[in-house]
């Protein structure tokens, strides 16, 4: 009876967590934990630790999440449940990634791979390789990302897991896109699109059209890019996916910006911002504000640019997105530099450099060093 009662509380805690009623979820999990502890139910204790880890992870309380995932891992090691150990290792790897603790994340994923290899679980191994590829991509280590994605792709093709094959191809296309290897990106996206169509994954098709629109835009093929965006907008409209509709408005805004069509660019970014505000998407609001700041900067409306960037900076800090925080700090430095306001420009560039070094954003660090060089030249 005690185990059953604890299980009911566990399920209730999960329901509270899904409803984002976090305090009630934590209280309920703790009650279940006390009951499992009383009857020395090791499986139940480990499961509650894992649930508490996910609860804190969902709230961005990463240190507490790590503590609970580590406790769950230790319990599952004691009872020799390797299937649960790899789940804990995946959770830890993900949270370390959130904290930009990339070396620890990689080490954790490698430990999961060792278990999958011992179990002969090729599918599980490939899933972990997919996560490692994402980790490398987040660090702009694209060659290494491609290498592990190709390993994962070979396994998923061998196991016949077409949905996961498509996920790998989708990610590989994104890497090629980031490397500006556009022909390879388009070819990979076409392969992905074929699988998504076969599987009836209509919304995922929209994501591919969205990405292809970006590539055609980057190649200066604006008309084809707009066609791709329109196909994506149609699909997102069918699915009532307003978040991705807003993302496309943002991308069209960037296209107009690059073509010098500033008023149209501003309109697109404002449309995107309005949707993100309706949806209460804090990070996406910040991204739209950043884009609006860039448009104002290009128009020479520096006070409006500073205001937009400062609003974006506050939101990125609220969500603890350090990488985007560094980008906005650098943008603010650029705006002040363009006005020959050298002291505030230097302050922002130095803050950006310190942050980018701390989170190992090498590409961002190089851009800030370039801008610092430009600042020193302007002062001479």
C-alpha cells in the first residue's frame, strides 16, 4: 500500500510539473520521496530524484537539477540499472550544456555511449552521438559535429529508424548551412524533406522550407527564398504554429535589411515581436528586439537602436542566455562606436569579450577583438 500511495503522489507531482505548478510539484515529490525512503524502495527513490532534477531543469535552476540527477545516477548504479543510468547521464549532459560546461557534458555523454556499447544498444548509442553533435554545433565545432552526425546517420539507416535518420539529416543540413556550404545543405535538406513527406510529418516539412528559404536568401536569390518562406508559412498556418510564423517574419526582415529595405524590415520584425509578446516567448522577444536594434542602427537612429538593444539585453539576462547576451553587448558597443562615443563603446566591448571568453564562444570572441581593434584605430 505504501509503494502504491507513493506512486500516486509521484504521478500527481508529474501532473503539477506539466502544468508548471512547480511549488506544488516539489512538495508532492518530497512527500513521495519520504514514503519511498520509509519502505527503502530504491527504484522509487531514484525515480523521484530524477523527477526533481527535471523539475529544476524546467525552471532553469541548473545546479539543483544536477544535484538531483547525480543522486538518481548513484542510486541507479547501486541497483545496477544501466537503462536508468543512461537516462540520468543524458539528463546531466543536457544540463551541463545549458550551463556551457561543454567538457563535462561531453564526458557525460561518452559515459552513456560506453554503457550502450556494453549493452549492444546501437540505437541508444546513435541517439547519444546525435546529442554530442548538437554539443559540438553549439560550440561552432562544425567539423566534429559532422563526423559524429555521420556515425549516427549510418546506425539509424542500418536500424531502419527513418524518423531519427531525418533528425540527423536535418541537423547535418544546419551544420552545412552554418559553414555556408549551401549546395550540400540544400541536398541534405531535400533528403530530409523526402523522409518527412513519407512519414507525414507536415510541420517538419515547414521547418525544412524555412531553412531552405534562409539559404536562398543568403545566396541572394530572394525570390526563391520568399517562395520557400511562403510554403513554410502555409504549413505553419495549417498547424496554428504562430511561433514559427513569427520566426519567418524575422527571417524576411533580415532579408529586407540586407537589401537596404529598412522600413519593410522593421515592419517584419515588429510583426514577429508582437507574436512573441502574445505567446510570452521571452527569448524570442529578445531576438526580435535585437533585430529591431540593428535596423535602427542602419537607419542612423542610434537612440532607438540603443533602447531596443538594452531591452533585448535585459531579457537575455533574464533567461540566462549568455551567448546572446554577449552578442547584444557587442552590438551596443558598435552603436556607440558609430557615434564616436568611445568610452561606453570600450566598456561594452570589454564586457562582451569577458563573457565570450568565459563561455568559450570563440567565434564571438574573434568578432569582439576585431571591433576593439577598430575602436583603437578610431581613437588614433
